[in-house]
C-alpha cells in the first residue's frame, strides 16, 4: 500500500498562519497601549486594527490548512504562534518573561502538542441528519448545558469582580466558547450543502439548522473578541496567548470528542498520552501564574520604595 504524500502545502499554510496568529494579540495590545497613552479609544488605532486583520487572515489560513492537511499535522503547528508571539512581545511591548515564565510557555506548547497527537480522531459526519442526531445526543446536551452554566457564572459574576486580577477568568470565557464555535464551524458546511442545494429538504430543516449554527457562531465570536480585548487591557499578551492556546485547545478537543463520540476509540496509550499532556500543560500554566505573581509583587515592592 502506497503511503499518502506529505501535505507540504497544508503545512506551509499552517506555519504562515501560526506566525500571523502569533502577532494578533501583540498588535492589539500595542494598539490598546497607544490609545491609552493618547487618551483615545483603541477602536480608532490603526495598530489595533492591524492585529484584528491579522486575526481574520490567520483564521482563514487555518481553515484552508485544515482542508488540505490532517488536523493532527496542522494543529500542533499553532504552538509556533505562541513562541513567535512571545518573541514579538519582547520586542514591541518590552514584555520580557523571566526564566520561570519562559519554562511555563515551553511546557504549555509541548503539552498541547502531546494532547493533540493523542486526542481521538474525528469520525466523519457526512449528512445533516447525522449531524442533528449528534447535536441531540443526551451526553452532548448535558455537556453543552454545563458549559453554558459555567459561562453564565464567569461572565455574570466572576468577570466583573475578579476579571482584572485573575487572568483565568477571561481565558476561561474565551476558551469555553470554543465548545460552541468549533462544532458550529464544522456543522455549517454540512448544513449549507443541503440548505442551498438545488433540491433542498421539503421541511426546510437544513436551512433553519444553518441559521441556528450561524447565529451561535457569530455570537460566540463576538463575545470571545470582547473578552480577549478585556484580557489584553489588563494582562501581558504573551502570558495570555500561552494560557489561552492551552485551554482553548483542550476545550475544543473535549467538545469534539463528546459531539462526535470519539472517546470510544481511545486506547490505553492515548489515555496515558492525554494524561501526560494534561499534567504538562497544568505545570506550564502554574509556572506562568507564578511568574505573573512574582512580577506583580516585585512591581508593588518597587512602587513602595519609590
């Protein structure tokens, strides 16, 4: 049996997209700082809009890469964006991670790659009817309900009181929304094929499903966008990007596993790999948090002396 050719085009697109995505938060943070210094709003800053445009282009690149290369090849390359973002932030924003922070960043990237490699592979859903069946599965309904409850608690209670002091509040909101955005993105293609075909279904269910998924996707992206900028207003871009990459990836893997019933295909080796990856990223996040607290303590001590 001939081996499948290596997806060079997909890898190249993924690498370029990773570097573009890595610059997104740095440019937006730069725009926020410029606007804060001038006393205006970052919505009128060209650098901030450059970061926003980079986000759009990067996501389009990711979409193209996933269509020409396997996800198991494309997704780990996203870690390159985290490392590039850290380098760019040290140059444009003078955000320098200490040794503990750098180690935490590397562990987050390595752990995420391990998680992705050992995560269950998606079962192909090829029809609107099959997608509807998966969406109405009781296990997925319970999972989505729990995610929605967590989002209500984070957005309605924790964000106003603890968002500016705890980076995990904003990271949690943006990452949990991935449980809605990724399945919606995957489902839109299937629903659109039937909704806009020459012979649409007589009951119009495909069209309503398409509108529903589109609405969920748009609302989720807008909320993510809002809280990403809130996070960048209060925390360093490289720290936010590293932790956000880890938690978003984990949430997406979990949501896909529940929706597509992928847990049934997990073997012992994959379970151990996922466990090791989870432990690694947990240590990385903890180190980044320790680095943040140490920097904050040092800044407060220096301010008291002055």
